[in-house]
């Protein structure tokens, strides 16, 4: 028998066991990407992983598990109340989600499974797994189910405004939020010169996969995880209010922000080859599009 | 007001947990296998292979692809390697290459540029220095 706190959603919900599992996993993954992508998108962390010996990697994995366990205990990523050993299971699941996320990212970037040895994969995953699994473990806070995507939080500047935006003004506002989200990440990445190193490390043939993964993660962040307001968003009328259109819009906003900042910081100029501009923009748009999608959650 | 609810882990939760244990377990297993392979390795060893048949010419230069492979049991943060071009037993050209970040079984591809035809000359490498993380 379990005493449920007042208003706590019960689990498992009859008939929705599988969809709840899927929602929790995707929501955790989206949160993990948002927190972990700055570390994953740093070539120094790849090189550090390359130099790790397998036992060092196992030590990092154990350390990450302990951190994740603490985060799962205090915040978590699962629907409903947890207890006892379930925290240990949840922490394993968060770690596994982080492993799968990192496998996907590194594979898409051509950094594992492309002739590299297994110890490289283990080393790179071990170095980046901490922030990603922590991100998964705090999904209930970062991408909360009960936090509205359409109502501002108390204390937000927008909460003080007398009326809510609607129609074209709301669409414009959401676009601005996407741009702000993308700017947030790009301003941290573009000034440092990691992008040049990443550009040389990622094979050209992998760039379409990078675009595809960017779109999938963007879609997941905004729609697929059952966030509050999702149903309302799906039925809101308007040309930019379909799931596909919103995902593409967030991605395009990210691309434009990436181009603008790369130009502004002198990472590309009028003498740059088209392929160089394309490569840098697509690679930078990978973390930027996730932030752009997260930006839309904030409005 | 509180509610008392009977709780049992659903099949979906069991499946998720089992798959998660498998994924993390697989990662640990790979790390242990790699560690065992590392301990069975023979200390520090670098292997440089030249693909003289894949060499191309551009003007007076020959571009010879090479691969540096860390076959030892330690990751290498930096390696300085001399490449000598032999005409018979006589060294007619030398050059140094530096390779950075060679993990266990890690490899680095590159191209060695020489004015001597690799079809009629021998290319040999020797390690000058190694640095470890």
C-alpha cells in the first residue's frame, strides 16, 4: 500500500502504461539533451574521452550514477510518486537514456561506429554521460508536466501584462522566443573556437543525419513528450501551429540565428566557401534548434 | 486528504527497467573487455603503414597516404615520428610528423608528401618521442 500525496497522479495509469513509459522516456531525453548538449558539443570532451582508460570510464559511470540517483530522488523524470528501490531503478533508466542519447549523437556526428574502437565509444560516452543523465533526472523540473506552456510563471514579466497575446502576435512572440533560445546557446558556443575543430572532425556525409536528428529532437522537445499544453497546442488554429510547421519554424529560426552569429563573430565571411558555411551552420544548428524549441516552451 | 492505492509495477515498467539494465550492462561489459584487452597488450606500440599503391602525384610531389595506429596498451596524447625515404640503403629524404590524441586502438590518417617516387623508394618510420595523458 502506498500513501499518495494529494493531487499526485497515480501510476501506473490503467490502459496508459506504455504511453506513460514512452512520454517519460522522451521527456527525459529532451531534458537530457538540453542540459547535456553543451558538453557533448565540445571537442575537448571528445578528446578527453579518447584518452580515458576503460577503468577511468567505469569510475565516471559510477560517479554519474550516484549523481543521477540524487537528482532522481529530489526531482525525477517519472510520472507519479516513487519510493524505495524504485529510485535506484529510475536512476538506471536515466543512465540508459543518456547512453542511448549519446550513442545517437556521436553516431550521427561520425564519432563512434565509423572505424573507431569500442574503447573510444566508452570513453566519450563516459565523459559526457554525467550532464546528460542529470538532465534526464531533472526533467520533472526542467520540462514539468504541470508547468503551462501557454501561461507565464508567477514573477515572469509576461505574468504582469494585462492580457494574453493571440493570433499573429502570439505566433510572432513564439518566433521571437525560438530566436532567443537559439541565441542563448549560440552565444556560448560561437565565440570559442570549438566549432572549427568539430567541423573538421565530422564527415560531410553525416550532415544530413545531423539535420534529421536536430528535427527529431526539436519535435520531441516541443510536442512528443506530453508536456502541459500539448493538446491545446495541437488544436490551436493557424498556419504555424501544426506540429510539423512549428518544428520546422524552430529549426529555421535556429539556422538563421546560427548564420547571423557566425557572421557577426567572424567565423564566416564573404570569402568563405559555401560548403564551409553550410557545415558550420548545420552543426551549430544542432544544439541551437533544441534551445530554440525550448525557447518556445517558455512562452 | 490522502488516498491509499495499491501499487504494482506494470509490465511496461518492468520492460523499460530490463532494457535499461541491458543498455548500462552492455556499456560496462564493453569497458571490462577493453580493459582486459589493454592489460594483455604489449606496452607502448605504434604502427605506421604507408599505402604506396594509393599514392598520387601533383607536379613534382608524390602524396603517399599513411595510417598511424596505436596498437599498445596506453593512450597517447602526442607522438613525434620520423619518416625516412630510402634509396637502397641510403636515406635521401626525411621528415617529421606529429600525431596527437591517439586513444587505445586509435588511428590517424594522413598524407606524406615527398619528391621521391614511392614506387622506387622505400618509406620507413621511426618513433622519436611519445607523450602520455
